[in-house]
C-alpha cells in the first residue's frame, strides 16, 4: 500500500481566502509558457508555502500531462480541488486564465483600432521576430527531452512530413502517435519506456509528510463514481449547450457557430501543448476559414507570449478577429468581444471537466507503462509539429512573397527567395542570438525586439 492510502487524512488548516490570494499571485506571475508556469507553482506551493509535497505535485503534473489542454492551468485546478474541493479547483483554474484573458482582450482592441499606427505596427513587427526565436527554442527544448532514441526521432520526422507536405490533420497525427506508443508500451519495447515531463526546481526534496496536506488522501479525493458522473454532466452541459444552441439558432455556417465547433474540437485534441496545436489552428484559421492573415497569427502569438496565462490563449485573439470581420448584425467590437469570450469558454471549460471527472481516479494511473508510452510518442510527434510551426512562421516572417508548390501529391508553401526581408532577418537573428547564446529570458527578448521594431518604423527604415 502506498503511504497516501495508509496514512489518515489531516486538516491542512489552509484558509480558503488565503488560497485565493495565492492563486491570484500565481496567475499574475504565470509568464513564460508551461515550463515557467509550472516552476512558479512549484516554488510557491511546494517550496514556499509547503502546502503539498514533491511527490504529490509531480504525480498531479503527470496526470495533467495525459490530458488534452494546457497542463499548467489544469495542474492549478487539480491542486486547488485537492486543497478546497470543487470551489478550490474552480477558483484556481479560473484565476489562472483571467489575467491573460483580460490582457489579450485589451491588446486586441488596440490591435484592430490602432494596428496601422507606426508605434503599434513597429511593436508587432518586433514581436514577430522574437516569437520566431521562441518557437525554435521550443523545438530544441522539447526535442532534447522527447527524442531519446531513433524510434522517437522517426515519429517526430513522420509527424513533420505528414503535416508539412500532406497537410494531415493534427488530431489524426496525435491519435496515430498515441496508438503507436500505447501498443509499443504494452508490448514492452524498450524504445517506448518513459513519458517525459517538465522539470521542477532543484534542491532538497520536500516530502508529502512534511506539508500541510500531509500524506493522507482527503475524503473528497477518494474515487466516487456517482459524484464524478454528476460533475461530468454539469460541465459537459456548460461546455456543449452553447455550441448546440448556436447550431440550432444560427446554423452551421455562422461565424460564432464555427468558432464554437472548431475550438471545441481543439479542446479535445490539444495534447502536447500550445505550440503543437497552433500549427493546425493557424492553417485552419488562415487557409480554411479566412479569419486572419498569416502575419496576424504571429501577432497573436506575440500577444500571448507577453501576457500572463496559458499560451493557448492565442486562440482568443483568433476568435476575436474572426467575429470582428465576419459577424453580421452586430457592431464589430461587440461581435469581437463575444467571439473572444466564446473561444475562451469552449477552450477551457473542458479542462475543468477532465480534472473534476478524472482526478479522484488518478491513483489508478500511477505506474501505467502503456499510458506513459503513449504520452512519450505523442510528445515525440509534437516535436515534428512544432518544427512545422517554426518553419511556417519563418516563411511568413522573413519573406514577403510565398507560393504554393504542388508536386507528386505533395502540397506545401515555399518562399520566394528574392522577397527575403532583411530587417526581419536581422531582428530574428538578434533574437535567436539573445535566446541561444546569451540565455536571455523571453520577456526581455520580446521587449528588446519590440522596441527595435518601433524605432525602425519611426526612423522610416521599414513601413
């Protein structure tokens, strides 16, 4: 028996009001993508507050990594639920999203109202250069962790070829990789051992027994099928009822219906983090729906990189622009606001569903080699997908003209070499040197390239 089962639960004595303040503080500091966000949570909850221990934190993180959606936000909801039941999970998960939502909404207003002003245009020009360096850094970071053998490298290469040359749907790539990993894990193949994960801060290990929650499992955390079915029904209704209502009232071709259905689908298949799914979102939003232009997708990612909260909040910017341009019968800014709210709702509501429905049963997933192998294969495929995203961003950032190439069944975009934009190349190279050579942080790099972009615009070098 594990210690968490043998030891009786104890009253942790953490006031809910204090927890709300801590979750608000974590939300305000949640910059830098999932790695940085998880590190902030670990530092505050484990090292500083000692509310939970290292073992429980990592176990919760491993569970969240098996779920679709932003693992950092789900980890916050999980720990909030563990400490203060359902209300704790709701507050922790919602606060994690709220600062980013408000920040991106305000910046989206500025984007559509003042986007052509020299200062704003220069700022976003600089952001694009830095975002390209950050995405390349994500390829290197995730690849160094996930591609531990030739089998995983092969999965990554196959994923890149499938999405770049054959425009394969992202959900299909994830499903295929997960199936291969699961079968490989069940078969005991050595190449599929391990599932990866985000590292936490180094130092002395803080054990569960030395924390406020202790080793015992709280009463509400024991598996309860009836409770799980009830809470699943509530969140399933909150998630899908608006989608069904839009389908019935507005029809499948209305922009709000398309936003609701598309991002609901994304909420189910967003394994591997925001960088992985963004390649698919960008392709669909730009090429299929015509909601925005390629450069605008880079602008949205720049907004998400510079604001607190999950990086997947970039989808809010996509929904904002889609409704701003395509909604009829409403003032554009009102429609855009509704589009942003709708996108955020259908993106994050499923996260609460997964946590509240599955968290009480999480102990049963411990040591499941097949699930860990599936996660490892998915992470390997994600490397290929992020590489596709990096290449897509590079083509549309560094070159003014792009053409579609069709050859022997392959379809892909190729840049016109003569259209290479030197100012963009110089800024992107400077950002890459800052990130890789001098280990500069994301926020300083973004701030520096944004300032450089503004200066270039004001000086007339670009325009």
